[in-house]
C-alpha cells in the first residue's frame, strides 16, 4: 500500500489508545468490511438489504454508523456529541 491518506488513516486506527475490538471494528468500517446487509448482498448472501433496526432500505456502513436512527441516538443522545451545522442565528 502506498503512503497516501489511506495509510495515514490506517496508522491512526492501529495506533489509537482504544481496546483491540474497537480497532478491529474501525478497521472493518474503514475497509467497508462490516457485515452490513448491503455488504452481505454484495457477497451474494441471501438477505434483504434492509436495516434490522429502523427498516430503512440500504444498510450500508454509513447507514449503520451514521444515518440509522439508533446510530443518531448513540452519537447525539448518549454521547452528547453536537454538530455545528452553521445555521445558527
Ligand atoms: Zn437503520
């Protein structure tokens, strides 16, 4: 692998001070290797590409980690993370 942005991200993942299972999950998410329904369908596994939590179509890595209602609850409810959308008046 070349020393581009991708390898910098991977180095950050592997050098993070987090438990190993978190590193593995982050690496799998970055490599688009999480067993989402979208990835299973891509690998010819007979599942419907629907989120098991919210029922939304297209369970991708982005959906699971960012767009799903459960992910939003975790990020914005439980962890107290706020995003400045620039629309404050
Ligand atoms: Zn969902």
